[in-house]
């Protein structure tokens, strides 16, 4: 079947809207009509070459839609179900899956088509690589059953789509990876979609102080609306000065948790240095390929720690539904995170807006 998609072929060249061919579902696959897809920094990193991967491909990995067809072995969803999808698909059999860490699945190939099979997506008779095993900047998605979870029909799909990546990553970083404790102090470097989600996760966890740091004053105003108790304007000319010193002053010696929500080595360092003794720094944003992170080892003598975070340490089929319950309870604000809604044809404009730092989240919507 035919579908319009935003195809990426070469670094520095705009995505082009093209007609691709989508295959029929195999036994463990689900065909989804895409209704909405958030635009993530990982997509931007990929098209700018900071994240490497095969091309041509169709980016997009934060989608929501409606099931159009299912394979013969699919039991978790049915035609007509509203679903959200996540790149954290899993085999269910490897050591990581068995130990309750499906987001670290060691056998993603079990969720992909075998060599020699008809490709899920093709263009002009040639296979297209499925970005993040989703390729959601497309009118239709053909994915493994473990990638999707059914949601209630009364949840707006544009808002629900954010749970596929930004919210799962950010809220999960606070609740699952860091395990933020009630009454603790938190710093979040970067107030984009991921950073705002971390702020909301820290608020839900009961942090008493949440400090947001960003280069854009307007984004700090937004951060306060989502739960930041204090803000610091970054940059060399900032009246707030060195953010590490400012954080230590506000928190009376350093924070318990600090998050790099952007993926810059400078911010990862500042996150680590802004900690109190025994504090924990969490790298959530994707640091571009080839960069190195250097830290003063003296800080480890007061038992500071730094760890990575992949997709909010999620168990998507559990966490996603919990986050949507928070949304229904008005404890998690998804609607206000959406700065812009654009059609697929404006995907390149969406990337420019994100690169300019003016949006929390742009959502691509489909007719």
C-alpha cells in the first residue's frame, strides 16, 4: 500500500515528501495509521549527522495513531484501537528483558524482519531503513507488536504522542533512573521537551526544589509553569553568572540530582559539579557521536555519581499507561507542552524551529 513520508537521504539536505510502499503485517506486526508524531531532538541530531545511521530512511519516533491491521499472532491490540508507539521494543527473552529492563533489550533483531524477507517499507523497489524501528514521519507505520500500547480513546492523540519519547524519557529519568525522592533538590539543564518532562517528573516525585537552567528566557518562564521553583539563565553574559555557583547558592551547597536534558558535554560537567556530596548526575540528552566527557576526579571522593539514562529506563507497556493516568488526573500536563502543530509537508520548518530553541515540542499532524 502507498503512503506519504518524509524521507531523509543526505546530511544537510532537507527531507523530501515522497510516496513509499508499506508491506502487509507479518504475524507479529501491527499496521498503524499515523495521526500525530512529535519532533524530537534525536531526529534533529540524526539529520544533522550527530547521530549516525543508515540512509535513506524515514525519521520520526514519537507517534500516536489508530490500528488499521494486525498480524495473525497479535493479541495486545486490535483494529480500531488507539495506540502510542515507542522505540523501546523488546524480545522478552534476553537477560535484560528477563531482569525487568526491556528498554535495554539485547535482541532487537527479534523485533525486526529477517534477512531475505520483504522489507516493511520500500521506495522505488528498494528497502528503506526504519529509523528507530518506527519511521513515524509517515502516514502509516508497520511495527512489531511490542512497540505499541493501547490507550483510551478519549485521550487526544496529539498529546498522547509525546509519551512515545519526550515524556517517557524525561518523566522516566526522574522516576525510574534517578528515583527522585520526596523533599529532594533537583537541577535540570535544558527546558525543551525532555527538560520540561524531567521537571514534571521531579514535581510528581515530590522534589521540594527544582531549578531549571536554559539559554532562552522564554523557556525559563515556561519551566516555571510546569513546576520549576527557581530558574537560572545560562550563557556568558547572563546576569545569573556561573550556573554551577548559582545552583549551589540556591540549594545551599548543591543539589541531590542534576540532569543534562540536552546532551552537551559542558552541561554534563556542570550537572556533575553542581551536586551536593553523594549527589547523582544523569545524562539524558544524546551527546553527539565522537565527543568525550572529562570530569575532575576529586569530586568522586565525596561520593558523587554520574550515570546515563536511556529512554527513561522505561517499561513502556506499564509506564506509558501510568503517565496517561497522571495526565487524566491533571498531575502531568501534556497539552501545554505542544508549542506548534504542523502538517507533514512542514517537517523541515519544524526542525528549524527546534534548532532555534523556540519551541517545547512541535507535533506533526496527519489528515
